[in-house]
C-alpha cells in the first residue's frame, strides 16, 4: 500500500476542495474590498504619453522603478476600472498614545487577509504594494462638514505576504496577508484623489476636496506666521521711537539745532541716524520726517530732503546735502517671513555660503573646519 500523506508534490483534488471551501468562507463572512489596481509609474518625460496610452519606465509596468536614486514611484498610474474582492480583518480602535516623545497615533495600520486564487483571478495578478484599497463599509455619512457626500476610506498596500493561518493541512497556502496604511494627499495618489467625490454628479468636486488636509494645514501655517510677525515684529532692533540729533561735519552734535528742537521749532534733519548696531536700518526717515520714494531721484530738491530708492535691494534711504544725494541707511529690518531679502543670522550663518582661505587652502564655511586645520600628515579620520 502507498503510504498515507496529506502533502503531495502536486496540488490535487484535496487542495482544490480546501481552496473552494476557504473561498466560500470569504464570500459568507468577508467584506467587500474595492481595489484600484496599480499599473506602474508614468513616464512624465514622454510628451506623447496620454491617459489612454500611458508610457512606463523600464520594461514591465508594475515592477519598474521611476526614480532609481530614491527608489520611488511618485507618478503612479491606476486602472480606471475598480475590482471587487472579499477580505477579512480585525476591526480595532485607533488611539493616541502619550509617550515621553509626544502624542502618537497608534493602531492606524490594518492587516487584511484575502484569498489568493480569487484575487489573482480577479486582478489578473497577485496583490502588490501600490494597490489602493477602498473599504465601502467604512464610509462616513455623518462627517462634520458641509459636504453632501460621505467620506470614503482609502488604504494603500505596503506589503504582501502569505498568511500563516492560510496554510491548509496539505501544506499549501491559500491566503495573502496585506499590510495597509491610509493614503495621504501626495503625488503618488493623484489619480485616486482626482476622482469625483460623487459619481452621480462628477462636477461637484473631487475626492481631494473632501479628504485632503492641505487647505487646513496652510491656514494653520499662515495663522502661525501672522502671529509670529505680530509678536516678533521685524529683524534687528527698533530705534524709530528714539530721537536722532543733527550732527556737524566732524560728527559732533549740533547744539544750536538741538536747542532749537527742544523749543519745538524747526525739526532737525540729521545727516545720519544717531544709533549704530545690529540691523537698525529702516525705510523711514529719522525723527518721522517726510520723505519721497521711487526708482529715480526727483529733479527739484532742497538740502535736507530724504528720498527712498525702491529699486535697491534692500531699499536705500538717501539725504540731499544741497549738491548730491548721500546714502543714509539700508532698510534691512524686514519681516522674518521674507526669506529673500532678510539679513539675519538665519541666512548669513545657518545658510552660510562664504569661503575662507586657511593655510593656503580654500575652505567652505558651511563644512567643519577641523579637517582643514589638522597638521600635515594627520589628515586621516580615525
């Protein structure tokens, strides 16, 4: 007699019977799973590629890689058809854990099992990382918003493995275990979020309009910047509320003009600000005096007039001495959010692009100087 063995080298009738029985369990006790099939990365450099005829990078579609440096597929193409599978997973609460490092979201990863044979038959291939899964039973019809449509739940497959509970007595696997994460408003899922929020009325908006947090995050960011500008003001130090005395050509204080100002008569027109320090220059004239502005000097001027040249970067304030316009100060006090014109330690120290010559060697100040200052023969890092 042949020896009894549940395992056979070939997948015979026993395997087929168990496979159909397991599939029936998913039909009875599983939930619907809508699969947006991942087709592969789009070749954005190919102008001839269209939505109907996508161009893929590197031969086969699904297994090709768009960016070989970062190993990413950012521009993804998804099948417009939606495939319906059955899946089973453990529903769990999504909680926030307060640890020593802050508030973290836990249990936000789902592990779902699907039937191997059914998924391959329906999708035409095995489930893979990049496929987007929609769970219709998690649709929220009572969300706190002013939209007339329900909020859908989308998850992306991050990993696929054979489930340990899916091995039958014949030692053959029947189930895939999927690791799922919620999708976000990113470049990878553009085609998914561009779908209409309401299939019956496509013109009402896209899924991005109701699922993305971009607008809220931008509003929060703008509010934080506005409050920071209110609290911190401008860079440097404010000396506009101080009074600048007029000085003579040798730099001494003009006592006669100072006495006149103390009596409330003609306001002084100093040739320079009376204060020196870190980032004090503004676009206002000293002592609140009137001044003009523009991209060219006026043709008719009187001695002591101020004029702000707006075509300088930063803007520069000049004073007319009777024969020529002399520079007074540059408007270096700007809002901290102006990253293009501000002159603070954040731009001149942290983002330092200067270089120095040390011991005959040009050193970029952005890098560490320890290697450059080592004596000859000790250049080796240990």
